[in-house]
C-alpha cells in the first residue's frame, strides 16, 4: 500500500503503519490524517489482515502533535472546528475498525500523538516514551478527543491536571495511571507490539470484533445499555461457526481451527 506520509508494511496477518514525517517528529498534518484514513479503509476491507500496529518513524517520536505550522495558519473558529472534526473522525475509524489496533509508542506522543494513541485499543510504550497534552502552552485545548479520552482512561481529576498543566507524562507514570498497558525497553518495543498483534490475529476474528465493539460502544453509555450491547455481541459471537469450533475443540482437547465466520 502506498500512502505519502505513511510506511505500510504487511507481515502475515498483521500490518504495521508507520507515521513518516521525521523532519517534524511525525507531526499530524491534514495530509497525514487523509493518508491514515485511506490506509485504515484498505485494512478494514482486507480480510487477510487481522491486527494493526501504529508507530512513528525513528526513535524520537511516535507523533509530536498536530503540525504547528498548520495550526499557525488557522484564522477562524469554523476552520479550526472542521480540522478537529476530521481528526476525530479518523480516530473513530480506528475505534470502529473491527480489528485490534495497537499503538507502539516509541518516543514523544504529545497532543494529537497522545490523542491518537488513546484512540487505539492497546498502548505499548518504550520506556523512553513521553505522553502529554501540551496544547494549553499554545493557548489551545486538545481538539482530537484529548479531554474526552484522557478522562475516560484516567479519570476527570488526572485529566484536568494534565490538560491544564500540559505536563509531560513519562512511560512508567503513564502505566501507573492507566494511560498505557505495557512498558518495555525501547529496543524491544516493535517486537513486543508485533508479537501481541500476531497473538490477537490468531484469535477468532468475529469474537475479536465483538469484544472491540462491546468495549468501545459500551464505554459511552450507562451500564444497562452497555450490558445490552454486550449481550447483543455475545449473541452474534455465539451464532458463528468459530464458536461451534471453539467449544468443540475444547471438549475434544485440541487446538481450534478458526474460519472467520
Ligand atoms: N509541529 C510542527 N513541527 C514540529 C512539531 C509539531 N508539533 N514538533 C516538533 N516539530 C519540529 C521542530 O520545529 C523542529 O524543526 P526544525 O528542525 O526545523 O527546527 C523539529 O521538529 C525537531 O523538534 P525539536 O523541538 O528541535 O526537538 P526536541 O527533541 O528539542 O523536542 C519536542 C521535541 C516534541 C518536545 C518538541 O519539538 C515539542 O515540544 N514539540 C511540540 C509539541 C506540541 O506542542 N504538540 C502539540 C501541538 S497541538
């Protein structure tokens, strides 16, 4: 797959998408948003791809934030709102993709980079990584879901603290507050992320999609509606050939052979 600001590499059933704007530490431009949306659409349509890893080129940055050169040219509220909406739409496409998306955070994940990582299903960080929402220091606020997803991941108090101070969050602190799931030594990051992606690619794909949908849709609603979403997804998973194979294989004491339907 060819996308200008991305390197897209398939490795069996997984794909690694690398943000590739090293001169600006992989800052998120409008073009990169468009490229990523196009790449995600291709990944979504390809049944051979079962999991995705997102990362940044080099070792310094996952993504340094929105491209400040572009922010500097924004002259009115309507244009800025449209820009935020496009970024948010791209993030929702990550969440709606029926395949797991892992952020392999190799360095700075600031502003839009932190927001993009938070839209992924699972975050693995190098021990050298830093997170943060420093928009306040530009006289701005996070516009790519930062105030919403940080609050959902770590709670309103810590979200207020980090959005209002703009302080950076080191990898270990990020793990301690629930912003990342795993911290590994920098040289091991990509292997750890790919190993996890391959493991998830080996699970029953419709059950994977049902879990992802249940978590993402359920996170936005009250507990009764969330439980109804889960029950509906349980029903869908139960009606698959893979469920029949999974339970049969267990009783026959053998490994299941997933078909994907
Ligand atoms: N948008 C555009 N360019 C950016 C950028 C961004 N978000 N972040 C970094 N760059 C550019 C720098 O201007 C610099 O360009 P130059 O080489 O032409 O001078 C280059 O990337 C390297 O950045 P530099 O600041 O020299 O690296 P550093 O290691 O000293 O610091 C950061 C790295 C990420 C801490 C620092 O660049 C930074 O604070 N970036 C902005 C973070 C931010 O506010 N993000 C939210 C935006 S809403």
